[in-house]
C-alpha cells in the first residue's frame, strides 16, 4: 500500500491516515523531540513531524529496529507499506511508481540497491554524481542561489562542507538542501539526496584551552594519534567523531590521510600516522572501522548503520616522498621521488585499509631514482594509468575513486585558475582531461561543479567505443561509476534518512563523553623527550600561587595562492589558558614599529617567577599553497629546513642535480637543485624566544626550570635548544592546555615519537625521500636518542613496548 505525504500535511492528518489503513498499531505520532534512535516496540511504523525552525519534515520510525526514514513536508514523497511476518514496515517510494523496488528496500545491501537505482538514471544525472563540489565555507548563509544552480543544472550531489561546526547552522543548511533536491525528483529524474563531506574538523591544533561541552570534540592530529601508539584510541576517535559528523549532516569523511611520512621536511607530515608502515596501516584500518561502523552497546560492530560515515583514504599510492619535502599542491612540489624503490611499503598502508568506501588519488608525478616515471606516465596520479591499474587490478579495489581537488585544471589554462594541479596534462583540453581520468578507472572529480566536461567526455567515450577503441559503451562505464557512488550514499542512509533532528544533533555534538575522550587522547599523546628534574608527576598539584613566564614570539608568514603573508605575534602559549593554572602569568615587554611589527623584546623581572614555559612550533617552511622551496621573485630553488636558524645547503649530501624536473623543449631536464641556497623559516623568532628566556634565567641567578612545550607538525632538530632546556614536552596537534598539564606534572606522559627527530640537516639531506627511519636521530645532552618510538615517563624512565 502506498501513502502520500503531501505539502503541508499536519500531524493529525498523518495519524488519521495511519488509522484508516490499519497501520497505527503501537501508538500515535511521536513527540517531535524524540531522538532519531527512538525505539518502536509496536508492530508497525510510527511517524513524527519535525522542524529545525526553517525546514519541516516527516520522520518514520519502523518497528523491530528497522530503518528510520525522513522526507520533506513539501516534497511530495510517498511511502510504501509491506507486511513481513508480524511487522508492517514503511519504505520510501523513491521513483513514485507505487512498487517496492530493490533500490527502495532498506533490508538489502547498499550495493544491490545502488546497482538497481543506477539503471534508471539519465546520463546527465550520472555525470552529476561524478562531481564533487568546491569548498562550501558558509553553512550559516543557508541554501544559496549558486548551490541551487549546481544541484538543479549539473545534478551535483556531493557537497564539501568546509564551514564551521556550528550545529544549528549546519542542521538548517543540510535540511534546506535536502528538501530542495527532493523537490527536483520526478518520474523522469529520479530523486538523489546530497552526500555532504568534510575534511578533518576534530584537530585540536591552534586551540588554547580544551573545548567545552557543546563544541565539537577536539582530538590530536593524526600524527598525535600515532604518538599514542594505541590503535584503540583511533578506533574510539572514529566511533565518536562519526557520530558528530553524522549529526552535522556529514556522510563522508575526506580522511584518513595515510601517506607514509618518509620525508621529514614534507609539509603534510602532521596529517599522517607517521613513518612506520605497520603502525600506520593498523591506525588507518581502525580509523576506517570506527567511522564506517555502527557499534552496539557491547562494542560489536554491526556494520553500516545510523552512525556510519564513509571514509576516503588518501592519497593513493602515497604522496609522502616529495623531493626535498616540497608539496604537490603547487608546481614547486609536483614531483615525488622513489629514490629507494620503496613503493611497496607505501602501498602497504593502503592495503590494510581497503575496506574504505573511497580512495582519493594524489597530485604528484612519481619518478624513480633515474628521474623517469615510476609507473607509466610522467603525469599526476589521476592521469597515470599505472597507478590506477595498481589500485583497481593489483589490489582489487571496487570502491569509489576520487581525484584530489583541481586536477582537471592547469596553470596554463587561459582563465588562470587558483587551484590547478593537472600535472603533466597541460596540453590536454579540459574535456580530454576528464575523459582520460575516467578511462583510468576514476569515478569522481574533486572541486568540479560543472557537468559539461563530464558530458563531453561521455560523447568522446561513445565515439571511441564505436570506433573500436574501447570495450564498453559510455552508458555502461558511466553507470559503473554511478553505482559505486550510489552505494556510498545508500550505505550511509542518505536515501532513507537525510534530514536532521536539531535537538538530537545538539545532544550528540560535543557531548560530555566525546569531549572528555578527546582531552584524554590529547594528554596521552604528549611525548616527553627530556626531563632533567623539572617536572614531577603529581595530578593533585596546585600551581595557583605560582608565577610563570611565557615569552613572546612572532611569525612573518608566507604569501599563498589565496592571500598575502600574514604577520602574527603574541605569547608563545595561550595566556588565558595558563591563567587557569597559575596565580600570575608574566611575559615580555614588546616594542613595535609604525606598522605594528615587533622591533624588540625585554624580558620581565624573574624575581618571583617559579617556572618558564616556552612554546615553540616546528620550524615553518610554508603552506601547501605557498610554493615552499621556490623563490618566485628570484626564480630559484631553496631548501626546506628542520632547524630555526638559517640553513645553507652546501654539505656533501645535498644533490647538485635534482632527480625531478620538467622535460624542457630541447629534451634536457630542468634542475631543481637548491645547492648553495639558504632556508626561509617564518618563525625563527620561536628560537629567539627560547634563548631570551634562558638568558633571563641565567641573568637572574635563580634556579628556575625552563620547559619547552613544542607544538610539532614535523620532525624537529633539537640541537639549537635542547641543552639549555630542563624539560621538553612535545604535542602533535593538541591544545596548549594539554601541553601545560603535562609540563606541570598533572598528567603522566605516555606518548612516543611517531617519527624520528634528526641530529642535523646533513642526515636529512642524506635521507632517501621514500624510505622510513633512515635518519641519524638526535642524541641529547643526557644521552637519550630521539629515535622512532622514543618517549619518557615523567620519572625519567624510557617507555617500553
């Protein structure tokens, strides 16, 4: 039996309709504040009318633990009843034909539903499914005209949410968009909901204090999670973060980033699980399991369900071997080099996580030690059929493959796009780029809002098929991608239950259990490298009558694709957070020039100071969009560095001739060597802050402990400051509060280094970019070696496996 829920239907009308059809057994319409996991102990489904203050929708709760459904009050969606044993279940009539089709039957596997539904889509809808939107950064603005255009004209259904985690704004935006696309469905144009996605949004980097209840929970960065050496923490993170994502309407996580961090200068090390392939693979597998599973009260994984969020492991086949650490978002870093022939180890991390619903490919052109292509083409990953064959055939991957953002655009295109990463495909037209990428087995185009080039590629494909150049016709190939993409949407429940209950979302996001777990994970990820009697473990210690000195620092910043360099200055640790623990916080007196830039510091009087806490960050070489390693003004290359002071690359281990480089018109190869050039670090003032603090202690004549709180994103060379520090605690993507608590002995130090900290830049230059753990690690003034896996308890004992 089919029941239509028309525009503006009231709660009373729904209840009456159910009563008339004999389906109201078990009670009346549920309270609109009930949770989406509302138990239905009756024998038939019950309904609710809900709204978020802007969008009105109906929710249907099936009996016997059946799928919860939701649909717009204005969309005209109907439901189909079916009796199964003692129960009467409801199903959404997605195509409006009054029949229960396989795609509409939530009891079937997502892949079977997707394969059935894809057969009814037009080529225009399939092309739209292959689009993945550019960054949408303002959910608080609601559904915009531009969004309506790409949803209705290009049939785009994968939207990247790059905005805040404000619950109300996200819930209202998501519900508006889901209601809108429901109105676009018709007999000729089957309804397809939106699948919202997000890059990682739980990283505590940049936080001063721990987040509070009601704010999305904050956890260590992936490198920080690796520092816990505890895969169960990663599983817990996935389980909790997925609940928060789902409550914000996010069904796909554009994570985890599982590149093996074999090149210590690489700008994206902080997003990885470190340089040990076995540990990184285990962490990756647990991340995927945590996000994609729905877990019972006993901890058992019940598979795809209410809490499930699809994951997208990236960046196949591993992007952590950029020559000299340069990063592939820009021309400066478009090459990675497999100097040690170690592709298999980079693959191995991905091979442990291929249950992931999706895989994102990398930007890089991958070269072997001779400077020739490591795979098939001298082109970026999406264009290199050798890389995609390795994924699809050698590793039997059947999920969704997505390009990274902007690979169908090139820096040579006449419109001069800001994000253009079509490395090696500059001579192809935009339409040809889409065609070649689809030929290689890719399904979706990151950052593309326009279906026109995908439709052009469809026609090119069909022409090639008819000419005998391809084995399958265009309809078959596009339907293959559509089925894969729809499988992801069916698995996460987007077709069945796309609308969000605002009250329930507010209860989930930033709930006490999640906030507490995130804080514990941050604390447990802190690595103590040195403690020469400066820190004593005492969780009950009271510092409220003590004074701390936190020195000031500044960062000159770098020009990037989206903005000019931003100059920032201030205390090296968050003062407001420190004031929660200390009776008094003192800092430097600062002198400024007319432009507000620092010209000098004067350290305070340390007569009453009990502790010096110096916040330091990893030496900053730039950002993904700052062309780090290339001086555009001078047209020259320079080295990335892991030390604060100026590094001149003139040692014996520096390559005089780069492995990578563009092939020039005369057949020769560009030399990207930076031999003889010097580094450009934007936060060298962090080292000045440390030295100023240490000098002030010496000048005071008092025995004041100097503790470094190192906020690391990469390996760091400690030689410039270690000997003068009494203690060094390291956090990877944690709040200042976590570092402060461990530095005060309020929490035991349990973390271990997920990457080696090198002795000097000579060993960094000698390292092979694709080989892990090939540095000479730093040995400190008390004899400890900062190798992979090293960490101290606060009593000075080395943490053992």
